[in-house]
C-alpha cells in the first residue's frame, strides 16, 4: 500500500506543479478562457458530483445556485448608478465582502432548495430541481427591479480588478478556491456528517430506523453543495464581469450535468477533468476538420457526439476509464468495475468507496408492500 | 441507557390497542391488541400473510396504523416518526436486509451507534479513540464480524449481512429489539450462533422476534403469539403453543420447514 501511496503522492505533486506553472508559461487566452474557466465550471460540477456521489441526489439546480451567487455578488458590490436598468439596488460592498455575502446567501438558497426537494428521490428529485432551476431563470429574466431582467448587470470587478489585467493572479484565485473546496469536501465525506450522507444515499429507510431525520441530512447536503456552487458563481461573475439570465438558462444547467458525467459522476476529481474536456471541446470544436468536413457551423454536433461516445465507452466517465486502464495495467483488481473513490485512497475507517449513483427512483420504503409479510 | 420514571419502568414495553392497518382493499392488520412486558422475549409466529411484518412496520413507525393506538414504554407513539421511536429505544432488523452497500461494516455500525446520540450533524472526523468507533469494534465482535470490519458491506456473504442486520440493531442501545426473521437464509451452524447471541442479550432488553425457524424461536421466547389473517389468535408459553390444536392446524401442521423467508 505504501507503494500506491507514494505513487499517488508523486502524481499529485506533479499535477500540482503543472497547475501552478501553467499560467506562467501559457498565453492569456489559455490562462483565462481555458484554465480559469475550466476551474470555475469544474467547481460547479464538483458540487453536483458531491451531491450525486455521496448523497445519491442528481440535481439540476447547481447552475441556478451558481447563477444566484453571481447575482447576489452583483447586487452586493455594484453601486446603484452602475445598474444597467437604473434600479436603485446595489450595496457597493468591497469585492471580497460581497463574495462572502453571496456565498452565504447561496448556501441558504441551497438549504431552501433542499427543503423543497428533500422528500423526493430519483427521477422525481431530478424533475423538482429542474423546475427550481427553470423557475429561477424566469424570475431573473422577467424581474427588472432586482435582477435587471434580460440585461442583468455589468461592471462587476473582482478583488484584482478585471481578470485580463492580471490573468495569472485570477487563475491562482480560481485554483486556490478549487483546491480548498475539494479538500473541504474530502474532509467532510469522512466525517460523521459525511457518513450520514452516504447512509442516506444507500438506504434512507434504514437511516430513519437508526434515528436519523433523513430529510434534514439531505437538506444539509444540498446546503453544502449550494456553498460550493456559490464559490463557482462568484468566480464566474468576476471572470465575465457581468451577469445575465444566460448564465442560468437551460443549456448552462445541462452543461454542468454533462461536465460531471464526462468526468465521472462517482469521482470528485472528475468534475475538473470533465470541465477541461468540455471547455476544450467547446472552444475548439468549431476549428476542427475531420476527413475534410469542417465543423464550424456544427460544433454542437461534435460536442454531442463526443458526449455520447464518452457515455457509451466509459459510463463512469474519463476518470473511471483511466482508473480501470490503470488497474488492469498494474494487475490489481483488473476487472473491477466498481468505482473506488480516489478520495478514499488512504483507506482509513471512514474512507468509503463511492457507490455508483443511478438516476432510477429508489423506493425509500423498500419492502413496504402488504404482500411481502 | 436512559432510565425512565417509575411509571415508565412498570409500563409494558409495547402495548397495542385495537391496531388495524389497511392497504386499499387489503386489511393487513385487524384489531390487534397485545402487550409485551418489559424484559420479555416474545416470538410472533404465523403463516405468510398473517401480518407479522406489517405489525413490525406499525410498531417501528414505517406505517401509521389506520386505527388503534401504539404505546411504547407507557408513551403513546401512534403518530410518531420512525426516527423519533428509534430515539425512544426501538431498534429493528428487516426481513430483507436494509444495509448500506457502499459503506464498510465499521462505518455502518458507527452510523448505527451515532444515530441515537447527539451530534448527528457533526462535520468533524471521529478520532481513532472515539467511543463510537471503539463500540463499533465491540459490536462487530459480538455478532461475529470482527474479521471483516473494514470490508465493504456489499462484499459480505448473505449470512454476514444478516449478522450485520442484528449488529446495527444492537448498536442503537435498544430497550425494545424487534427482529424480523433474523435466521432467514442462515445455515444450521449460523442459526446456532444466532440463538446463542439472542440468549446472551441482557434481560433489560425486550425482544420481539418474528421467526419461522422453531428451533430459534422457541429456544429464545418466553411467550409466543400466533397470528393469522392479520390478527393474533393464540398467546401462550412455548409448550402451550406447541400443544395447541388450533396452532397445529393453522401453522405448525403444514408450515414447519416450508417457509424460509
């Protein structure tokens, strides 16, 4: 095991070195539009992977939560006069204070979304969170007094001003936030609270029989995921400098799900791998030509085909694919399909393999049919 | 363990009065009235469809009764949620194992211990000397799972999963322990181990046991209730039950060795 651990240690150090050196050697476009944006999208996907992997809750509301944080940041930091629609809301707080306010409020909204959806499972949970996301989109689209309607807000400045002024610094802020969120979740999943999430994921009925208020734990999970999505939303608002209903529309909602699935729903690190793959496809699909056929008008087709291929070839995502290839190459548990959580590599008492999440509805009342006595 | 007031101590562990449960057109339980004294070992027998598991679900709170009342330790719990009843000291196992397939044995027992304690939302990691971790090791030894403490529950054999069912119920410090066919699917030697485990339980735990295996049920039980068609029909001590003609006709006569879960 120490061999594995040292191998993983070396891998982690090399990966971190690459991530740190990256903005120093790459052009601005690669630092911001590829690097920083991948990290921002990855944090949003991380919140979904956390919910689905450890709570069995596949939520479509994560983009809405991130977007809510962006709006709250705009309202907290802008002055009323910079409000594009001329409404008088805006608290002119410093960027970092505004960020804290936005993330705290988003955590609260996550709890509220949780309170609404915590008693539904599987497909019903998916549909409820989708309804919340779409509902939020229409609220910001149609409300001009608070959310600025279809225009939204512009002129949002981060603690370092515009990202383009110092791309490397903005990239480092994103990277540090992502690492903190990843390590924080990694800590929580092995805590008492994190174990309750996994118990609820595996068998909510048994959790109730052990003395747990299942709904309350699912609400807590949603709030934590809201916190993480809020981080993504704040960084995204600083990255773009503006917010508009476009950041919470249906395609953004689905993007987060696609990123998580590409990376592997059972793997927290997969959120970032998936984000990089997604952003690269998104940026370069239009400039690729295949057998003389150019995709500039049909780059969405290429993204869609890529997504389908990944789902068919690697249902547990790119990370799952790499993991299996690695395992069969090193002759250790070669045929195992079960997703083993990379977070749990240093297997202690509270290191759990992440169960593969299905979107199928689970019956919390198990054998609760009268014929089954 | 908490100690109740004098009234609670003298109250029966379980009192059902006129309990009925209807699923649409099916009357699964019909006018069930029974008392189980504190510390008693009660076996509930009856053919499939007699309402035994429904009775468990009504007592544990998974279903609310459609009529009648449920009292635990002198407290009316008829409309209480399952988790609230568990915190009152009702722990149960399931006929079909209800386990955490993605967790390890140690983690499952840890959750079961912490479920009836404060700090269920504690975001900190338990330390190595956490009392609940030490206790989970002890329980694993009690139910014969010490060697697979760190194994994922999904990798356990059927017998080991049944042992974990019992272990998780014991972990909640039960005052009333309800076992729904704990021997289902166990081998003969595993049944002997289970019977010995049940006989060793401290007498301050009340045990209600649904079991088709007569060797297990009659060895453990002080008293036996026989149910048929959703209602208790005979109650007595094991030898009375074995001698009862009605029971032989409706249950023992054609059921022994046939039903296994």
